[in-house]
């Protein structure tokens, strides 16, 4: 395999948000040996720095589910595929008409900035973040967004994602990466797979030479596209069922590292 692509949360990163020393050593060795490393995450750019600090390599990162490809070496977004303002407005209008109590937030500029309706629940770690703040719906719709975030109280994640996806069919992509009931909406055709295919082409790497790891529904397109799509032992049941293979260990126990050590005979 010439390219290793991996999701972060629930896959490479442990619950305490750390990357194990074993994983760090392995990824540094792979990088030295010429293997292309690509991080592929639903995270916005503003959440990536701690992973870089631990890994010690400047891996190209596909953020916000494929809407932004970020180069940490130059601190630039090398490719973006946002929801245009008109599409964003149509998506919000459809959802507000169909889903009682729905509230919205948007990730802008690859997730360097987040704006949310006043009633949208924001994580405690972001309440006072300088790049995160409340805004009216009209303000949310004034600019393109890397990702639209949708909530409507407490919802079962998979069922609510399916409901949002049906409402936005033909307009945008809907997925989820947690059990919190938040749906993540991207522009039509924008997934982790579409962005990873673009990066692979720049390195003249075919899908057959790509191994990809993931754990949640937003990873499904990427695992299907890669020559070897590997689900984590702790993955969502649909991801385990769809993957080509499943790790023996979870993200807490170096599942990715153990699998790659066998692949590369390290």
C-alpha cells in the first residue's frame, strides 16, 4: 500500500484525545519510508493542531468531511468544496419547514470559524473560543459554509440523519460521526472519499494502493473507495459490516498501529 488514510476520533485518537506513543512511532516510520499519510476527519481545522503536535509529521489533512483539504506546513487550504450560500439557504428552508425545533450552525473557512444560532448547543470547550460565536440565521446564510450542522433536541443519530438526508436529497450530503444526534451536511458529492480520491491523484496513487481506516458513518464512502477499507473493532455496526476488514483492537488499544505493523511487516 502506497497511501495510508485514517480518520481521527474513534480511530487514530483515543478517548482522552491522545495518540499513543506506539502509533506516533509507526506513523513517523511510515513517513520516513515514503508512505503517503493522509488524515481524514470530520473535525474543523481549529481542532487539528493537537494531533499534529503529537504525531510530529505535517500530514495533509482532509477536514470537515471532505469540504477542505488542509496543508499544515503552509497553513493553507489547498482545496475547498463548500456549500454555496444559495444551497445553504435552500437546505435550511427545507429543514425548518420539515423538522420542528431544528437549529443550525455553520463551519466556515474549513472550520477555522464557527457561527451558530443562539439555541444551538455548543460544546463546553468552545463556548469561549475566539472563533466561535452566535449569529442570526440570516447571518449564517450570507457566506458559503464548509459544513452545515443540524440539531433538533435529542434525536437518535442514524434515524435523524436519514430524515435529514431524505429532506435534502439531490441538494446536499447528510451524515453523522457521533451518537449525539447532530447531522453534518456537506455540498452534493462532497465526502471523505471524493477528497481522498483527489489527493491520491496528486500523488499518482490508485485506489487499489490505498488503505483507509474509520469507525463512523461519515467514513463509509472512504472505506468503500479505498482498495482496503478497514473498520475499527469499536466501529459503528454499519461500518464494520461494509468494510473489507476489521481491526482486532480498538482505538484505545492501538488498533490502527497493530494492523499496519502487520501490513508493512514492521
